[in-house]
């Protein structure tokens, strides 16, 4: 048994460090761990989880910026089969979420399946053996009959290509790669971007910096954040009467899910828009600043954010909001379109992640040498966000068009895990060596996605968002309710997939107990 630095103990799985395994899972965030738990519950124990870092956590390990927290309520942002009855707050902070993930690893004894410091550098399908060759840093190869990519879409920070950025002599970093060794106290700091991360860390650093300049391209819609401590009485009630907690969770789910009605009928979001405008007017009395912070696009076009301390932070005398575009970065300053030069000591990018091109730099090679970039030359797509034609035995979690802007992604993860398990069971029952989605099924599904997206708020709402690719096509958002997704993935349609059979002695069962 080895001990990963800063993480739990690691036990080498029975198949040996290089496999072959029945399943190789990439990532130890909610997606990868959810898949691992699903495999164990299905009786599959011959799998390995490859983790690039030295501890588990995914997004909640990577993001440690000041104020990092979930913007979905804690009772909903957890596995449905593993409720936590002692959340400290209605909206959990990063540390508490990371602790929850580690507790799940311990409870389900997943540490023995995890290989830490194993960053995947390439994956290639072997046509001769119907297995995946997964190369990790250092050149070592791990083989698996099936490959599950559980990295999620938020693993590649996006930094804009600004003229002169390489010449900047101060400190610059992305919020997902926060430099805790650099003390912002007394510094002149620039924040570029005003998305979900920025509205959390700006209030945390505004009081310690000498001057803070926030560079905004598009103002977000912001609703008040109903955060508070979960009382001892509530925690005791959840512990003693689990049905109460489940009822509370379901109520929150339905409240969040109601927003989906407005994605096709924006008029239904009128009340929420009025609440957001009142929230802005209440917290920002300055008329000019309020004008800069008022969105000119339809609510829901971008992800609607929640915060009760972002606007007050912008009202501080040492904080300035500029809506002028950046034209140049100089060694010690940022120049904006109006010709003004803003002197800064540090730049923090709150500019989100590569979503529609999350796999742009990945080496994923499928059948007959097909590269994922070539398969997706006209845009990323997958059947139910899970299966890609030309890539047998490969399954994505939170793949194309399975993203949400209104509810908990864990709901989608659990539905996709169940769907993947059905695919593996179908393969095993048929005595096959490979399963792949039929091109006709993937094409039919994606025509439906784009049809459902026509006129939807993220396409016709008047903004540029991470839901859309460069051509303005929805490649990220699920265009219907989460209930619709659950129904579509509840039972696998065998006609959507094709099974291939080879020498069965060379193809270990994927669902053997």
C-alpha cells in the first residue's frame, strides 16, 4: 500500500498497474467517482481510476480561490444515494465539498482503485484487441476493455489571447490556478472577467488590495444568494428523519428546474428578471455603475449567477469597474479602448474554461486511426453526451450537450453513469468485444438537440456564452428538462448501438461479479 502525498492510501488494483482492466476511468471528481461507485454496485471490481493530481476532488480540488463555493444548494449538490445530513451552509464552500468527496472515497473503498500522479497524455483504440491503450505521463501504458472519460468540461482554464500578455512583468494567473504564494495585500490588481468565479473572489480580495480594476465584457444576471448556516435543529432533523431531507432536496430540485420553462419561453423568466433588477438597484445606488452592470441580453442566455456580496464589493472606493475593451497588455499596465492606461501589479483571470473545445488538445484516437478532432471537425457532438461514433467502448461523462445552466450537474452524472452501465451490460450479455453507437442514432439525437435549441434563450438571447461554439451552435447545453434527460437515459435502446464479436476468450466480461 502506497501513500499519495496529501491524499488517501493507494492500493494497486488486482489486475496490476498496466492492466488489462475491464474499465479504465479518468478523473476523481464527481463524474469519475460516480462511475466507480456504479461499477462496484454492478459487481465490477476490475477497474482503475487514473488521476493526474496527488489527491481526489476534480473541480473542487483544482479551484481554491478565495471565496470558492458552490452556486447550487448543498442538499442538491451531492449524490442522491449518498446524502450528507450535516452540511454547515446552504451553499457549501470548496473545503466542505472536497471533504464530502474524500468521505465518499473512504466509504466506498475507492482508494484501492486509484492511481495518483497519473496524468493521461494519450488514448488510442487498438482495433486488433478491442481495447484502449491509455498512456500516462512518463510513457507508461494502461490497457482497458472500456474507457470512461470522467474529466468533465471544466478542466482546461481559458485565458484570452490578449496582445502583449507575454510582456507583462507582474504576476498573472487564472482563478482555477490561484497563486497562494503571491500576497495581494496592498497591490494594484486587475481582474479580467466577471463570471461565476470572479463574483466569488472579487468580494474576498477587494478589502485587502490597494486598488482593484474589474474588466467587464458582459454583465451577468445576478440573483440574491439565499445563503445561511444550516441550523443544528435542521441537521438533527435530517439525521433522524431522512425523508425530511429528501423532501427538502426534491423541493430545491423543483425550484431550480422551473427555470427550464423560461429557456424556450423567456417571458416566463420575467419575475426572475425583475428580482435581479431590484437586487441590483438595492445594492448599487450609483446610477452610472448600475448602468454598466445592467445586462442588455435575455436572462438565461448566459448562466444566471447568485451573489449577495459582489455588487457591494464594486461600490468600495478602491474598486473600479471598466467596460472598455482591452487593447493591449504592457509590462506593468493594461491599456483599454479609450486609450487609458491602468497600472497594475497583478492580473487575475476569471475567464472560465474551454467547454466547447475541451478536447481540442487531447490525443484520443478511435477506430481506424480516427482522431477526435477529425470526428468533431464540424462541431462536437455525442449521443446523449456519452457515446461518439467511431470510438467503440469509449464513454464520456458530461460530454457535449449534457451541460446545465439551471440545476445540479450531479443529476446528469448519475443518469449518464446508469446509461454507461447499461451499455456495458448489453455488451456482456451479447458476448461481444466492442460496443459503439450507430451513426444514425447519434445523428438523429443531434438533429433533435439543434431543433430543440432553435429559438432557445442561449441561442436567440442576444449574448455570446460558453454554451455555443464559434459558429453560434449549441454544443454544450442540454435543451430540455433534466427529467427529459432522465427518461431518455433510463432504458437503453438496443437499436442505437451495434455489438462486435471477436475471440471471446480474449474479451473479459465487463459485468462479471
